[in-house]
């Protein structure tokens, strides 16, 4: 694929992120206002200084009015975007491109999802009217097909794959226990993870991300303007997005051990950012750990591990908080839950803290690298949207 | 000469052990089993299955008319035969007509077809319900049968028949009720015996057949005592030898099909139906019948099956409401969207991919010529069990199916227990009801383990529990099955999920 990228042309000057959780007492409006106000405060500006807004939400509201009303915006262009579970990342992408294009000086991306008003556990999609022939499986079931496929392809035993999945869950809960914004703040033992009730296939309860309400926001400006706002902005090195065409579901050669859309998006992002050795060049990565086998496969799709060995490297602690390349140091979807439209921007919030030295000591990554990656996906194996961003503290 | 061109039956996989009824309901039940339509089956889907089998036996036949008869229609006001018509991919010019409401309508449809012209497909299906502990619950069964009537390529000639009608209250049901009520048995018995005698004499006369030359007499009716009494006066009666219960509207055609499946050339078969009168039809098997044995005879289907717990049976029939999964129920489908995808949704017709040449499932805008896939078998590439998703009978078993000759579809499995599924397992497509919302039934296709086919020379076994083990085809590459996966030994097992 060809993309020119906008490396070092746009910078993030402020971010905000609410605590994620079952906010029975907060509505979507409250969450959006809280995240936006945090972002305004961190950038040192007010809402009038923002020229244009993008709101990422899957199902919480329609149109830009969903954001313009609670923020009481005056005559601003506000666009609501939806791209499955990557809606928050999509909002950032649109805001950054608008600034890079010169259309606006200051733009804001807000992501929100109020999930816990549905009356049901889990995420539930409101599909448009249709002929009734579509799949009705849960995401858990679709992703559950990855684990046995991976194990079979690489000769990994049932016990080994189970241990690797449990390690991922335990690692992310360990990190989340050290994050005040996370929904679940307790460490979870491998024994507890392995003995949890079955949800789908070989996935147990702790192999699945939780469900939460939340919001996050980011403010972007032209890179050359960034230092006028803050002393330590984050520069956007790459933004990459691929929408699969669903062919994986119909292609007999697709084997459920990789997400081709993620591979394509990562390849593009690394080219934009000039990254050749992600494992050693990145300080940290936030990835879409909706289910533990998803994170396992992502380690290979993102080039952090060679094919077929990520399970070993996971077990060896390569992606732990004190490992080679810390993955999901904030606790990930596992600890935060997944308010669909907010998650992409929540992922970006961790590099915002980590690379700028604001992460608390108990979960600070130990290396001194200056680049970080976020990877956000939506959909299912075989039919997926994939987003990858790379940000860094250096302006060139 | 007019007669029968082909006939097939469909008996759903589920079996209710009648001995399990009384411990719950306090009375009723008895010995033996009844057939049970799965939660995702109704009279329309069972009719499709029977119709597919019948049409498969005579591939070149295009019916001019489809008659569908049932006592338990999925819809009223709307025709049910149109969904069957769509699933069987009949020509738009072929009429699809319901003859419903009463059990007698099935033999009525057959009579119309036999006295009509052209190729007529008569399908009857029924789902027999009753209150817990009732004799209808224990004596009933679920199933379907399809008979193709025409003028050429006959397996049985229609020799003639007769019909006697009388108005009397034997059994009745208020529309919408799950139960029928019956008058004192002796009354109906008296009426039916007399009507049966008159129809029998009249039919023999009309057909010019001597009573002694009738080889088999198939007698059926929901009034079991009357049918047995009528049979008692004849030399070689077969009241009901299937052992799956009385399938109501479907039963006359199901028993006729079963008789034809074992008939020798030249054999004369009489069908006697006692339902609000008496109808008799006489047939003589032709020489062609020997070469047209069904790969899935009714008797073999009757002898296979999988136990359904009584509680599940009651729940499936809506008699015992159980807590649904705590997930949103499916939204109703869009009539216009479903209308646009009739070929895919009902006919399971894919489109040829212009690049790879493989079938596109579902068809995409680039798709070329239609590729009918309903009769194409496939192999399970991988699968999962979803314990969270909404289903009328959780959990959902779901598989990625690679079809023989190309094409892949992620699709729900049915008629299978989770522990029976294995990678490399062979499946075939079956027409089912996915869900119902706002009174709209969402019909589509699922995959089920390939039903074992009887070999042509196989004599139908006597023992009830003996079945043929489904064998994966030789060319199938069977990847390492998971440790816990058990290959189904026989289809007579416990607990249909």
C-alpha cells in the first residue's frame, strides 16, 4: 500500500482520559466533558481555541452534535466518526490529517462509549436492518478460533498455549493494578485465570477484556506550533489504517493465526516512521488485547516476535513491564475494559504519560527509548479494521 | 398413466424417551420414543428437508405446483409454501399453495395432485404438540414427507381411490392452542369404521382391484383406536411401523413413502387415511422402483436419532418457558433486504468468483454465475462453542466450513453436541429457523454432520439402535483432532444441544 504519512508534521499537545469503569452515575456527556477538560487543561487552552473536533463513538451517539451539545461548542465543525472498535483512533487520524492539511491550526479528537446503559453484559452491536443471514456470534467466539489454530500450526500443546494466554492476562492485570484509571486494579493469578468459567471455545472469563464506560481526548496542532503550548509535546510519526474486505472469512487459505490487516497497517506505519526494528526501537506498545490470543498473535503481526515463537517469548516475560518491550503497560483492554470509541485514545494516553515521564514509578517502563506504538483493531479475524500509530518525543 | 414419480421422508434427529414423561408430568408417556423437531426446526424447515430429498431422487424434474400441508403452520395469513418453494429453488411459474389447518388436508393435497396434470410436488409436515402428560404428546411425532406426482418415470401407478366425508366431532383445536381436545373415543371409532369400509369398497371398485391382490394396506389417522379397528378387518394391514409417533398431517405421506421404499415391482399398496372422513388411494409399484431406492429411507431415519431430555422438549415447544440468555434478542429481519437476497438466504446459492473461480459465500457484487451450494458437503476447518451469544438453545456451535470444490463459510452447526465436533468432520447443509422476532421467522441454512447414507443393497436393519457411522470421505485431510473431541460413534446418543 502507499501512503505518504505525516511524520513530524503534527504534534499532540494535550490529552485527557477518564477512569474507565461501570459509571452508573455518569452519562456519556459527563465522560466527554471530563476527558475534554483534562485535555484542555494539559494543553493550557480552552475550547474556543480548538478550531475543529472529531468524535469517535461506535454507538453512543450520532452526529457531531453528540459532542457539541455537552461541550457547548459555538459554531464549530464537529464530525462524528465510527470505525468499529478503532473509532477513537479514527477520530485522532482525522484531526491530525486536518491539521497537517492546513485546514485548521488546532483540532481535537474525543472518543467515548457509554456501554453500561444497555442492560446487558458485554458489547452489543446494533446492526442496520438486514436479511438475517449474518453471523450472530460474539467477538469472544470469533477470536476463540485463533488459539487452537495457532497451537496446531506451531505444534504448541494445549497446556503451553493455555499458559501463554494466562501469562498475557496476568501481565495486563499486573500492570492495570498499578493504574488509577483502570477498571480492574487487582492482580490476577495464573491459577485463577486458568480455572475461570468458559466463555467461548477455550477462552475463559479472564481471557476476555471487560466492559466499561469511559472517554479520552487528544489535542493536536502543527508540529512547529507545539512548543508554544507545551514544553514536551508528542510528535506523530505514523498513522496507518487498513479496512479489510472481509475476504478472510471466505478464503479457505486463511488459517486464523494472523490478522493480515494488522500486518499491512504495521508495515505502512513502520515505513512512515522509519522503524526497522520495532522490538528494540519502541519504548512500549499498547495493543488491542480484546482477548488473550489476540495479543499473542499481535506480537507476531507487529513484528515484535518471529512467527511461531511469540508464545515462548510471552512466557519468558519479553513483554512484561520489565521486559524487552513492555506491551500494555497501562493494563490494556484487560484492565480497562473496552468502551469502544474511547479505547484507541486511551491507548495513546499511555505513551503520553510514559514518554513524557509522567507515568507513576510503579509502572514506568525502564528503557529510555523515545518511540511508542498503539495498535487498535475492530471486527473479527478475517474481517477487520486495523489502526497503528507511532508517536515520539523528538521533533525530527 | 398418473402416479408417483418420487417420494422421500424426513424425520428430525431428536427422540423423546416416553418413559421420561411420567416422572415429570405425573402421568402419560409410555414405552418407546417419539421424534422431536429441534428448536430450530418448524413445519416449513422439515418440509424443505423432505422436499430436497425427494427432488434429489429425480434431478431432472421441475414441479409445476407445490402443495404444502400442515396442522402446525409457521405462519397463518401468509403462505408457508413460498419459503419451501424458495429453498427448493422451484421455478417462479410454479405455484406454491398451503392446504392447512386439518390433518386431512395432506391426503387432500395428494388427491388433488393425483387428479391434476403436470408435475405436482406434495409436501406435508407436522409438529405434534399437546399438554404434558397427554396422549397426543406421547403418541405424536414430528416429521415431513414429500411425494412427487406426475405422468412419466413413475415408481408407482395410481390405480384409483375414493373419499367419504362426514361432519362429526372427533378432535378439535382452537387456533393458537398447543393442544387438541377429543371426544369419547368410541364415538369416533364407530364413525371411522363405517366410513373406512365404504371408502375401501368404493376405491377397490373404482380402481378395479380385487381385495385379495392388495399386498399392503397402510392405515393411519390420529384416532389410533379407529385405525387399528379398521386395520383389523383387513388381511395385511400396516397401521404404523415407524416407531416415532404419529406425525399428523405428514404421517400418511411418510408411511406411504416408507412402504414404497421397500415395495417390490408389481406390489399393490393401499393408503387409507381416517381424518374427518375416510380417504383411500391405491397404487401399484412399477419396475422402475427397484432402481430408485432412497439413500435415506424413512425406516433408517426412524431408527437413528439422539435423545432429547423431556425438559428440553417442553422448552423447545414453548410449553415450559425457560430463562433466555441475558443477551439482546435478535432484531427482526428486514423483509425487503431478505427479499433481495432470496437466492442466498433461501436457496443457498453462491456466485462464481471471477478471479478464483470459487463460489463466493455469500455472493459479492463481483460475483458471476449462480452456484447452488445447498447439496454440496464440506469439511470443518475449525470451530468454536459460543456460550455467551444469544440462541434459543445455547450454546451455539459454530464452524468454519470449507466446501468441496471451493468456497468457505463461517456457519452455525446444528444437530450436534459440542463434544461431537472435530476439525476435519464432514458436514452438509440444512435449512433451519435461526430465530423469530416480531413474529417473523428468520430462515437460513446451518451445517450438520453428514447424515449416513444407506447403501443401495442394504436391507433396513431391524434393531432400533443400530445405525451407520458417518465416515469422513477418504480424500478429506483430517488434521489432528483436539484431545477432548470424541468422534461420534453412533447417532443414538444423549442430549441434543
